C-alpha cells in the first residue's frame, strides 16, 4: 500500500511536526510512510502483543476508522448545517482523542522502537496537552469559545481526582493539526499490524 496521499496531506503540517514532535524534516514530509514502515517491520511477537492489548480485533478497529473517514468525507462534500458540523466535531474529537489513544496510541508508544517516527508521534498524541483535552472530551468538560475559533476545556494536570480542574483552550488550527496527526498515525499503524 502506498501512503503518498496521506504523506501529502500531512506535509502541510511539516513545520509543526518538526518543531513539536522533533521529527526530521525529510521524515515529516513522508510521515505516514515512515509510520507504516516502523510498524510493518515490527517483530511478529511485538505485533501479537499489540493485537492482544485489546479485546477488539485490529481489523474491526480499522473498519471503524474507515467508516468514520467515509462519514467525514460525506459531510465535507455536502452543504452542511451548523448542527451537522457540531455533530462532526463531537464525532471527530471522540475518535481522535478517546477511541484512538485507548485502542492504538498508548500501546504503540510502548511497543515501537525508541526514536522511531511511530513512537514519537504516538507519545506526542498521549502527552499532557492532548491527554488533558482527551479527558475533557471524555468527561464532557468542554465548550466552544464564543466566536467558535477555539474549544475551551477543563482538565486536571495529573490523574489525581483531588487536583482542581484547570481551564485550557485549543484553537482551531492546533486542533486541526492534532486531529490530522491522530488519523494519520492510526491509519498507518493499524493498516500494518496484521
């Protein structure tokens, strides 16, 4: 399978991939290809360990991701009402920040080789800022900023339930980057685990 189309889609984020995830510039322009290669060449034992980390079969996870992408494409190609756009935001945030970290990124960050593009991206998607956003989505602690240019959310700095909820904000540009990266990593990884 070729990852050229996804590589091209992610290349628009090259500066952020280099500066925030510390991926080499050449690798940032072929991100999906690099992740797919990192995962494809894992040992059969490591692939089996990743598959065993979830009771849901990898092919079922990939099928859900493809169904989600088909729905996203349908919405993008239609005249949508604000209600449909809001439903799209809900769905995309759940898939990218709750479903995929639990089903893919956490185990990928533990199982891929140190320094690999796959590991760096998976770790980034599980790191504090995105983990806090994930928790806010999962616990319904978020809302649109009044101008809809960002999402305001509340999360704890740690896993301690006694910590106070702190207010954060992610603007649409940053959120679009996180979402694109999430989908790229998931497709490239899940497609190469079987």
